[in-house]
C-alpha cells in the first residue's frame, strides 16, 4: 500500500477535509449557524431564516412549519483561510472541504444526533449565551464523549438580553467537566455586540453592520482593557496545553519561547485528543463571529487522518479486532448510518467511507446479510438536493441510491474485506399508540408507509398487539409520533386514526423466588412431558436478563436446554401484573426431569414458561414507569403555579435556580403525567415559559396507579 493515503483523483486531500456536526439543545441556533456557514463559504447566495421556514438544512415541510430540525441534513462546502493583517492561521491560503451535518435539538429525535456523531470526526456544540448548559446539551455532550468526538463550543445569541459569555464558560466547566479555553471572546454583548477578541493573535475582529450580512470585517488592535483580557486568556491556553501536550509541556518547563504556530499546533493536538475544548462567542443571527469560528474548525478539529483508525470485528469471531485505516488505497469499508426515503430517487442509504474508495458499478458486501450488491448511483447530498458523483473516497460522506437489504448500522465493504464496524446504539421507545387506517383502501398504504418510516428511524418501532390485533407504533415522545402521523398523511397519502398515547411500562421483581413448571399430557399415544425447576432473583438496574444453567446429572438432557432458555426469554415479554415486558432478572435453571418417549423441545419450552410464571408470582413483581428529567424556564411570577402543577403531576422538584429575572425549575416527573404539558405550561405562563424533557430512568408505579393501569389493560388488579 502506498505511503500517501490520498488517491491522485480525489478533489481534496484527506488532511484538508473536515467532517463536523453541529449539535445542541433545541433552539440554541444550530440551523441558523449552519445557514451562515453555507452563506460565507459561498454555497448559498441568500441567507434563509428558521422563522421564515427558508433555511437550507430544514427542508422537510414539518420542519419549516414547526421551526425545528427533525432530521439531520448533510451539506458540503469549501472554505479558504484568508490571510488577514496580523492574524496567523495554521492552514492559511489552503482551500478546505467541510462536510457538515446539522442535527436536531429536540430529545424526540435524539437518534439523529446519535448516528451522526457516530460517523463524524468533530463537532461544534452550540450553547445559548443566555440559557447556558441546558438538559439536551448535556445529552449531546455525553453522546459526543461516547464516540470520542473532539469539540469546539460556540456560545451563540450573544446579542440577546442577559447574554453572559463568561457565565457560560464557567457552566461548561462545572456542569460538563470540560477543560475549556477561550479562543474568541465576544466584544460587547446584547445590543453592543461588535465582534470578537482573537486571543491567540491578540487582535480585534470587528464585524460590519451593512448590506453584506457580516461578510466583511476589520482587523484592529486591541484596546488596553481588551489586551488585559486577551493576556489572561492566552496564559490560560498556554497553561492548559502545557499540562496535556508533551511537546509544549517540555518547552514550558524549560521556560523556552513557544511560538504562536507551536502553541496552535499544541492546541490542535490537545483538542483532537479530547483533552481541551476551545470556546468561542458570537451571534449567528446577527452575523457576528461565524467566519473565525470556521477558521477554528479548520485549525483545531481533526481531518480523517488525525483520528484513530476505526475498529471493526471479524464477523466469524467478534473477539478479533480488525483496524480500518483511513487510506484511499486500502480495501473499501464504510458504515451505513442513515436510511431515507427520497420522493425523487427512492431509498437513499447515507454512508461514511472509512477506507478505500467506491465507484458506480462496484460490488459491495454486507457482512450482516452475507450478500453482495452492486452500486448503481452515488450522490453527494446538499440537504435535499442531489449531485451525482462517480467515486467516493476515504473520509467522504455520501449516499447510495437503490441498494436493498440494508439497515441502519450495517457495514458495507469490499467482498475481500470481511469486517463488521460498530453500529450506533439507540435508546428504547418510551411512548406508544394504536394506529389504524380510516378506510380499507388505506390499509396497504399504511403498512408500506410504516415499514418505510421504521426502516429510516431506529427509534420508531411498529408491532402488532397479539391480543387485540391492533397496529401499535412506538417512539421517543409525543412530538415524534405526531410527526410520523403527519408524514404518513403527506408522503404516503394515508389518513389514519390514532389512539391516545400509551406508556412503555416495564415489570421487574424485588425478591428471589423458586419456580417449577410441568407440562404433562399422557392420554394414549405419544404425549408431552417437560419438567423445569429454576430460581429467579433481581438483577442490577439496567443489566437486563441473564441466565445460568446449573442442571447436573442430565436431569434435563442437553438437547432441551436451548428450548428451556427460549421459554425463559418468551416469558420475559409478558409480566404477571399487566402483561408488560419484564426487565433486570437473573434466572438459574437448577433441575427438572424428562420422559424417554414423551419429552420434546416444545414441552420443555412450555414447562420453562410455567416455571417462570410460578416464580414471578412469588418474587414480589412490581410495575415500573419511565421518569423524565424536566426543566422549565419561566418568569419568576409564574414559578409558584408551575411548581404546584408539577406536584399535582407526581413530580419531584430537584432544583430551583435563577438567571436574572428568569426562574429555572428542574424536576423528575412520570412520563404518564406529561401528556399535553406543552399546552398547559403555555396557559399557566401566558405563553412565556418553555420546557424541555428527556428520559431519566424507570421507577416503581404507586399502588393506586397500578390498579388503574391493570384495569385499562383489561386485567384484575394484583
């Protein structure tokens, strides 16, 4: 293999490619920032605004109507670090390719953030200059940490009343535990926001309020006061980098001079290693601070060559690690991270190439299905617009048209390179509802539509209730399912009736207990005989089901053990309180007996189910419900009413704090009590309060509520 990782045909070398995501809490300004980046890089020639429904990346009708991002959108742009007087940049005069994914901020669409961060090399995490660290930001931060994604923080909305850059910096340090260093400090705030202090170059960047929409700016010398601030921040950067970077640390200890280029290179290495997070401030909406933020992305976030090689596994032995090195000349390997039904070209499979290249007409292999497929068309995505391309190179993000039998998280690779990359992981749905077509004619269309949408979205699940025959859809929240129903109507022409939302309850046990099950049917001819004895005990929270076989002396023949385990698994799908799935139980099979003639797999499977039911009755089963972390931001006048309402909803207040004249209430509240809350909180606060919530944990349902749930399910209260 060549030492040069670049194919001679690729338009941009790997070291000048950046794959970044823009992620944050809802309404922090991600889409507005993306729109500005596209404008300043020349990809679009008119800035669209979220409130007008005219942005590039919010292209779905539902996104434009609601003013929120629902699905992540990929765009590609080019950026040149222009030389400015007295301002040194690491990649000055070199054109860079920047692939951007704009992700949703709403917790209901968290899967979009999860799968995007899985395939990106770096991220800009956007914070509101007024609200600071919000609940969904913490979730995004955890997701980025999980996939080891280097970050730059952009404190947006510095033009808003109450914006405080330093307060956000301190919050990021205290709440997220990040080592942040200020690289671009806002000059002024609120109505007086003018530009940024470029800390490393010790210059002022002053943006012009003119018809050019922030395209032009002046580089000026710092005032005395600004010089003091820049000096403090510079010393902070130097110390932070010296603490984590060996090269800078040695020079620092020997008190040798460290040049600006050396410090920037050290900061780059520390950022890529996730030791330091650079932080910048500005206002995307007011067109201040975006260009130098993109310069920082190029300077400090990694190219595909700077990150560790992707780790795959041998499909035949998952214990064996297979490194996938970023190189155009290697064997092709990529990860399919998103499926999308496009109204013009059909099914699109978004994929990230980790090694090698793929060209139209090539054959790729899917290790999960053990099948090969031919690539018909390759597309470079610009939000919802398509640009046909012939070849995809290592580090690229693109889409394949028309490939079949692919699901989110599949590896697509060279038939001679049998490797499984780690797929993104997704949370379990927390809310469900019944859906049925309004007319017979809609029946088939509903099945097709639900099938397509569940293919696209790993957190959207479709199943049939075996007792009622109803189609049940499950997702991450009310908004999630509301958007699904809306898409069914618009994209698939299906008019559907929906039931009221149902909670994804769970059952578990609180005590250890034995269980015995016998299936005995012996009335002439060949009968049925199976006998299983087992013990169950509670597992650690979140550990799921575990099983152990301690049968000795052939009491249950080996050929029937798998059937016993299958029966145990099946019994976990229906608890004894209200028929909900059972979680966090350890089962030990201890004994049993068999009959030479009448025993078979089915008999032992049924005996295991009977034994589990017997044990569940003795093990003090309880019902669990999903609990949400809720944060309400409200003017202080309404704080009392809102807290009283949360108490009525069985909520537990965790924290009350103030930012200026705005109160912040944090509480844990059962999901069952939060239906319709968006309307209620607006009514209580005359439309001035806002809230966000995300899943926290499962907790026991109070006995009086259990009785109601059991009656709803058509059972008798335990």
